[in-house]
């Protein structure tokens, strides 16, 4: 029987942030096709407790701590002429594991989750190579560079250039390169120097897990409650939260002085923590479960300025039947309709105005939330999103016998 090697830059357990949610569901789908061997990193100490969950689904696995200091990764990257994010994910231990698995197991396909892991694919591997870039990271770093001052702008611009080279190399090497939306796929195609098979493989949502019927709302206080969720040491999320605090929330509070904006997610920066308790802002940090906060939200506000791919935070809020006010970038790839399942605005004033309009009309807000949940149930289940995986990996029509 053919087997699969799965390379992931973060442990796919627990599925508690955007990239891990996608890798988790992809891994589960792959295990229905064939035995899967997993090489991955852990960068959060608490994730070591989830190795048992990985062992339960993987034929074998090797997990390494990602502990290389960023300064060292930077020096290595400059010396080798490669992206810092590539050097940061170098591991002799994982390299030895990959070599052993390829030498001893009937691996017919390698699934590379995130471009940092492409360095582990041997040039002479004869089977299929699938590279799931998720987003076009080089474009993201270009956006970072454009908005930063020197020397950060130089660092980000260099990362963008070197990542673009690596993305082109991987796309040329792969049998298929996957992006999270057609917009991201077209962006990558436009940046490649030659032809490559670039496909969209969308993100889904577990609508049974994110079901408002089974969630008790958190007690957030009096007045309108606005919520933003995400990994809060991630630059686009930090920028979005600060934009909401400084440029959107004041317009809402002029009409609703008791309105509060809640930032929910692990590792908030000092800049965010300094805003906690001031002018209606609450910074909650890591919580056991974001669903009670979503259930308590009058509005989920997602004013992302740099948004790549499909935003899981938006799908989760929609599944929880919440009205979502968001920027066009945050809405990209969702496929929902402005004014029906979402409220889309570009400007700060527009975001505040749409928020105020929904707060003024609770029935319209409820109708939008219900329409959002109906939409993701019908269009965004993980089964539907990953239905094309077997064909992409060359397993079309095949089901793992011992998984039937």
C-alpha cells in the first residue's frame, strides 16, 4: 500500500489557530487515504501534551522543538542567501527522520504544509509532491515592508525577495501548489517566472463544534459588545486590533458610550496589553475557548489591513451566527454576499457606520448572523473543501482499507 509523508511547520494539534486548523483537517483527510508519517515542529510548550493525539492518527511521527534563536536564524539566512523563515525551521533531527522514512516506507506522496518545510523534500524523490503554501507569504512581507520604517523595512523587503525565490522553486518542483483561495492562487501565478500547476484548496469550518445552540455566552458587561479573535502576536492581527481601538471604536462609542471592544487570543503584545481597561477596551489574552466570547458578541469586528487567504476567524464567527463587520481583504475567499451574510467596508468611518447600523437594528443583525451560519453550513464544511484532495495526491477513487 502506498503511504504519505506529511511535513508541517507546526504540530497539527490542537487545532486552535488558523494554520493549525487547516493542517489538522488536511492530516485527518490524508489518513483516510493511506498511512501517514508526520514530521513537525512544536513552538508552544503546551502543545507537547498533544503528541498522543498525533500518535493516534499517524503511522509514525517525529516532532522537534523549534527553539533556534531568531538572531541565529537571521545570520544563517544571510550567509546562505535564503529567507529567515526557512533557516528558522531547519532541523537535523527532522531531516534524519525524513530520510529514514523515505528509505524504509513505500511513500508515494509528500504533502508539504507551509513553504518552510519544502527544504526537507529530496530533489530525487520520485513520487508526487504537493506544496500547500496556504498564502503567498512573499506578498505579505512586501506589505509589511511598505508599512515599516528602516531598518525593519529592509529586513521585511529582503524576506519578501528571498521568499519569492523559494515560492517559485517550490512551485516548479511540485506536482501541485495549493493556496487557500482562488485570489491567492491567481496572485501566486502572476508572480511565478514560469508555468506551474497552482490550485485553490479552501478552508472549511466545523459547524458542529462552532454551533451557538451549544454555547453559553460569556458575561462581558453592559452595552454593545464588539469582539475580535486571533493570535495576538501576529502582525496583521495586532494592526487590526489597534485600528479598531484607535480608529473605529471611538466612532461607535460616541453613540454608545458603554460599548466595549474585546481582543481575544493568545500572546497579546505589550502595546495591546497597555490598552486594557481604557476607553472600553478589554484585552483577554489566551482563553480556554473563544466560542463563549463569539456567542456574547453583538458584532464581530475584523478590520484587517493585511489579509492573506481565507480568515478562519471570520468563518468561526459566521458559524456562531454572529453579524461580522469586516474589510474587503478579510472577506476575500469567503464567497459570502455583502449585506446578506456579511457587512463589508474599507474605511474606518464605513466600518463604524455599518457597526452602528447593525446595533440600531437588532433584527437585521440577527438575520445577518443566521444567514451567515446557513451559508457556512451549506458552502464551507471541511468535507466539501477537501473533496479534491484524493485526486490531487493521486489517490482518486481509493480509500484506505483499514480506515473504512
